[in-house]
C-alpha cells in the first residue's frame, strides 16, 4: 500500500501584510511581498479498507474517527480537516465516501504568523488531489484552499498565505475585486537573496496569538471608514511596491527603511497588533545591532522578523535570549518550490 504525502512551505510576509484582507482589498486593492522558507506543513493520507475516516493532528495532539459517509459533521473537532475532506468527496470523488486516515504536522507552533493553517490546507488539498487523480494548477490549488478555509470553514484571514504555499519562492502579489489575484514571481539576484538570508533572524515570542480578533478589528476599521487605519493600510501597500524595487535593485538601506516605516504603519491598523512583550523584544534587538524588525502575520504574538548585520546576528540572538519569555530564535532558508506531493511505502 502506498501513502500519499504532501508538504507546502510557510512564508514570511515582508511587506504589505493586511492589505490582502477583505474588505480593504475589495475596495482599494491590496499588494503583498512575501517569500517562502524551509519550514513546512505536512500531510499524509493512508487509504483504509475499513469504512472509517480518521484524522490525527500531531500539533494539536488530537485524533478523531468517524464512520465513512458522504459528508462528515462539523462538530468542532478538527473541523478544518473535515471541511477539506468533504470538499474532496464532493468535487473529486462524485460524492462517494472515502476510507482514509489523514495525519498532519506543522514545523512551527499554531498561531505563529507564518501562515500555518492556510499552508496546511494547501498541503492536505494537494494530497487529496493526488489520491483522487484530480490535479490542480497553482492558482486553482490556492483559490480552492482559500474557499475551503475562509468560506466553508468560516475562518477569518487574508489571501496571501494560500498563494505563497502553492507557488513558493519570492512573490509580489496583487489583490483586487471579486477575488482577483495576480502572482508575480520575482527574479532576485542570488547574491541579494544570500545577503537577505544571512541577515534574517526569526524570533518566536513564546506566545501564540489568535488572529481572529485582530483581523476583525481591521475589517471593522475599513467598514467604519476609520481614516487613520485606512491611511495606514494605504501606506503598507505603498511600501510593498517600494520593497519590491529595493529587492530587485539589491538596495538594503532602502529595504531597511521600508521595513521600519511598514512596522510603524502596521501598528496603526488595529490596537491588538502590538503589546509590551513585542515592543520589548523590538527594543532589545535594535540595541544589540538589528537594523529593523516587524511582526509576522496579523500581530499580537507569534514570530517577529529581524534584519541584522550578519556579523552581529549572534549578538542579537543572545539579546533576545535574555527576555523573560519562552521565546526561541529560528534560523531559516528561503525556498523556491511550492506545494509538492509524492508517494511512500506504508
């Protein structure tokens, strides 16, 4: 018996984060610059002979089993995995029940701000499409993953994560009305990417965050025409274009300036984005020699991104290690490949 395995890469949001969230992107258009890294979400599907469906999440330490039917109940137990399963039955298997065991794992904690849940949806969906011989191109894979997570499972969030996971690499993404998405892969010089990677330091603050409240506040600020919040989003979108230009030119001074301005703008989008713990980590790292920093994802916790002089990276890491948190420093590499699937022996 062959297992179906799939993985999809997590991403760093480098600029424009939050402008891919409705209703802002529907009304004004959004722009994001992100890059995938060598940290992944994994999914394994094992075909079964018994008429059951089993889901196991190593990250949540949860396992649930159901009788195999044409539609599994959304009962609050690993509902996101069941939403993908139900979609696959309906759209890839003519509504016929599937007997499978689905096992998942993500390389980082939940609530990290690296797009973990959306990336996991892409990986699982990729595995189902292979199992049921229903190949999806990158745009369709990302779009379907978005529909499953945001519309069918009802989880709030933006659009960038699914497309980053499906495509991989360094991408400039534009978001418009009626779900329009344009992914522009950037051809960055290897020397520029090498310098960026050498400068990069990820710090997990030790606190996972629930993005739902932050995203809801962002949406309400747009709906209520909060001028300061909307102007901050306009600024973030502008900075995404400027960061794209800085990367393509290899202008690191310009890149650092963009990230500094972006961080100040992002803090104006919603009150919960920043807290004392995040501000302390930011100050500690800058005092130790970091050039700039920002929170990854919606904010409130999860991962922070620091850019440093490569020769001072250890000093910055040591300074972050003195914080009175359970935080960890991560080192990572950029990747060029998006979601992939393969078969393995059981």
